[in-house]
């Protein structure tokens, strides 16, 4: 029978929390880039043109 020591089961405690934090920071950074792109005049003009052509 294999015996596990208490510290064997707790080697990676906190890893899930760290991964969630990193994903959250990456998502926030990506959202910031998208907001900056959408606020630019060139992208806003392109989106407006696409919507005008789509809806006639």
C-alpha cells in the first residue's frame, strides 16, 4: 500500500489561483488593445463602412 505524506498532496497548492490570475490579466490586456483599436479613427471608419454596406 502506498502511503502519501501530507506535503506530497500539497505541492501545487495555489497553482489554480495563479493560473486564473494570469488569464484574467491577459484578458484585461487583450480587452485594452481591442478598445484602443476600436477608438482609432481608421478602424471606426472601416466598421462604419461595413455596417453601411451591410444595411444598405
